C-alpha cells in the first residue's frame, strides 16, 4: 500500500531586491527568484507559490525582513512601557558607552517608547528573588486605567529583578489583560539581568508584535486562498533550475478571498488545507508561526541567519570547517565568522538598539548590488548605505535613474547583460551608459564611465573589507586561516578581490549562491532558546548538582514547548554558560562541561591575552539550546540511484538536499569578453557554470554565469568545481 505523500517543503527568503524560493521535487533541488514587493512582501511570496506545482500538503519555511525593516524605518506599533517606579527612563539613559567617542554633536537614538507612554509602578523585588513590595489592587486598577487612556497598540512589561521572581510582573500583566492588546513580558522573553538590555529587548518585541502578527496572518491568509483556488481547478507550473529556469512560467491565477467559519457563504468545493508556515529565527533555527508572531524580536536577522547556516553546511561538504560567510545581496552585505561550529551572541544591536536574545554573530553593512553611488559635498565618491532596492532598482533593470554597484559591474564587463537570471532578464547596457554619463555630467565629474565604475567597485569593496575585519581581526581571528564563502546575488562578483586583500587562501562559491539563504532555511533545524541568570560565585570547583538542576528545569520547559507545537523527532540539548572573572562587566559563553573553568581560562587568554588564575569566577547566565533535527530527504542522484542522506545533527546538512541537476550544452570552446581588471582590459573567458567539469582545473581571468549569480575570477587565480558542486577558487 503506498505511503502517505510527504508535504512539499518550500523555503522562501525575502530580500531587498529578490525573493528566493528553493524546494526539493523528486530528489532534485529547484529554485525560483522573483522580484520582491517591498510594500507587501507576502505578494511576492504568493506570486512565487503560484509558479510552483503543488497538489498536496505544503510546508512553507520563511525568512523575513519585516522585523528589520520595521525597526530601520521606525514604523512599529504605538507601544507603552510598564516598569518599576523610578526606572521609566532606563531605555533613554542607556549605558555610558558613546557610539562616537569624540563627536560632541552626534544625535542620540530616540527610544521606541515616548516619555508619555512610560509608566512606573510601586513594586520591588530583591536580587535574591524575595518580593519586598507588591503592587496593591487599587494601584493595578489605576495603572490599567492610565495605560488604557493612551490607546497603545502594544505593551511592554519589564520590572526590576523579574528574572529572579516574576510574581509582580505576572500581577501587572493580569491587570493589563483588560486593555486587549499584545503584551510582551520580560520574564517570558528574556529572564536575564541587566535592566537596560532586557527592557530594550522587550520594548522591541512589543514594538514589532502587531506589525509582524498582521504580516504573518496576511501571508497565511493569502497562501490559504491560493491553496483553495488550486483545489477548485487552478494550476501552476514549476521549473527545474538545471533545465532552463524560467522556460515554463505558471499561469497567472486570480486571487480569491476564502472565508470559512467567518462567513455564511458556502465553503468552496474540495477546499485545500492552508499551508503550514514556519519562520526562521535570528539564532539559526526555525520556529512555529505562532511563536514568531508572539516573539518577533527573535526574527530581526531571520534571512541572514539562513545564509550563515547554508554557508557553513556548504563549506563542510567541501571539507572546510573554518569559514567567513560573505552574503552580498541587493541592499546589504552580511558577514559572519564560523570557527568549526555556528555560535550565537547575545550582545547584538539593531539600528543602535540592544537586542539580547540569542542571535547568530552577523555584522551587516549597507553595501549591496543596489547600493547607490553619489558624490558628497566635498566631491568624494560614496557608495551606500542608501539602496535602489527592488523599486526602482538599478539603472540596468529599466526603471532606476541613479548609478548603483550593479550598474558599475555591468559597465566593467563583469556582468553579462544577456546572461542575467539565466538569460530570462536582459540588463539594459545602453540605458546604463547613457544615464550614468548624464549623472557624471550633472555632477561635473570628468571621470570616464570605466573610471567611475571602477571607483564604485573599489569603494564598496573597502566597505565590505572593513566589515570582514570586524568579525575576524578585531576579534582575535586571523582571516588567513579561513575560507571565504561568497554568496548572494553579488557575492561572487566581489569575493575574490576581498579574499586577495585579506590574504584569505580560498573562496568558495556554493551551488545556487543567489539563493543560499533560502537553502539554509530549508536545511535548518527547529530551535528553541532558553536562559536564566543565576550569578553564582565559584572557587576551584563547578557546582555540578545545582547546575544540573537548573538545566534540567530548562530542558523540561523546552520539551513542553516543543510538544505543544507538535514537533516530531529527537530533541538535542546544548548547555552553555556565560562566565567571567568576578568584577568584570561582560562574559564569555562556553559549553557547559566538567572542564568549564579550564576552558574559560584558555578562551580568556585567546581573546584578551591574559588570565587571572587566582581570581574568583562567576557563573552568570545559564543557556539552553534545544534542537529538533530537520527531516531526512530522499534524493535521486544523476545516475538514477536512490539514496537516503541523514541530516547533520548540528545544522541539517546540505547533503540532504542533493546535487543540482545539470544541463549539457556541449560547448567546446568558451567565448571571450573584454573585462577591466586593475585598470587594464583583459580578454576574459566566459563560462556557464553548467559547462564546468567537476575536478578539472581552470584558470582566470574568467566569468562564470548561472541563474542566480555571476562569479568573477581575476587573472592568475585557478578554480575548479568539486564533488559537492561548490566552486573553489585558489587565491594563493
């Protein structure tokens, strides 16, 4: 008897310019790129789903930029803050650290909650968890009345020492339930010390919650309507990346509203089940839609996190465990360092605001293919952080009017106008030349087009090089001991130049580089993060019994949450501890083992160059990472043999997704094209990536085109395609 068909899992990463989709169909990895719709990101997602054949159950894994963009544009909800009386201005006072130490005229970042929306309540909890003062019933009722009059859309609650005892916080939350707006409560989101960082995190969660909830509900509704329409006879077409990506387009489907229990109308015949939607978190794992809607602060680096997971897994398949991931998209560049395994950080800042939930250690700069070039008041060439985005986009896309990095690459011959997106979208070279020349004339600049374009590339490369130095050299890591994984739509265009500048020996351009973030999302595990501040002093010996007791309690909570969300599969727990010398202000996070103190001294010496063997140590915060591995995927190899690949327990593993299918073009001699390298024009070999023979060594200069990206190989560099279908470039 045939088994029940497996749901189709589609991973979608929404970027500033493109929305990328990847999925596995009959053992083959497929991909689709569509232009993003910034005004309503769900529109592009549904448009992509229309083109993907789906006759059964659908699971949608989504990396979203809604939270990040909401913070950048400060278009979040009207938020009220409830805190301990006397601490209403904590989010405005912040820390003494100045973002620009010698700049007396810098503008402070305005807090997300206005002063008239901050409320203090008379309560007190001691650092040991003892409740000193509880708010009275009358005070709670009066608080609810006061807050209600301000008509907030969301409420953040963060009381002092609630991580030690949440009793008072629960009482405040219960009193405010009558206002009927979302509540973000600190002991549920971040039960840790440091009131400024904790309050900032909870405020950001409240600020994003209504926006994210509306977006996810809208996406769920749209996807459900599409599934219902298909059940009534609509159909879409999919394509295989290796078999001419956009050769067959799905028919345009009319969108219908489907109101089941909410309407007296008759339910349409054979209504299909709505797709199940899960969201990528900043910590590198997926979570249920309901959790993402309740705790959107955990999704602010959703898309970039998928890129790091995908980069690490791709590099492992080629034998590289120490990498620097370099994700250059249309709007920004994200860089991260992975030394063996992916780690999270809890001291991040987004738009200058502290976010203390676990996040992959990703550094972002405003440099991408769509970054705008301009001259400042002193006549200096600047590139970014402003971007042309998806609308209007670069000049060569047909609507933009201001030069971008993509236009510069086209003018230099690094991008091929007829090979963009597999040849289905032609870049307008003539328009780019004409409008760029007009721009230079308007700016009274006497540079030639090639000089100007080369300048844009040098400036944007310098910006990205500085970002790579931040995650490597400035943190005690030598980039010469790592490989650079270049991906995103523009990563392959700039990866080799960056590696050469930083003496990085190898560049890895993964299979499907333009959609690696979506591929990482597809391969990601389910992840839940838990923490609790304890502040235990230790001299010579770790308190094993209390430590196990606290971790066991966290594991019990994790098991319950995973069970409530109906996740299947074995759960893996990773214990770690934030540890420091007594008197220090910040901690190092290390795995919880019997050698924790020895490991701390070694890491402290590596990071800071010294240790204090006789100083007392503090165990500050206990952290638990609960993972449920991504499911196994059956794939079919090119010789037709069925194989089952087990997932990598850490991050899902790219091997589970199979290798891309290949088109055999049979071209004997690749054509040549003139490309500018270092001020000199060179005849450059032009390859389709599908033409490259695995294992065969090639030499630059060369340009390698494929559906999702273009890779530039400078003169004197060799490269080859390995067994994992990754392009390996030898820089030195």
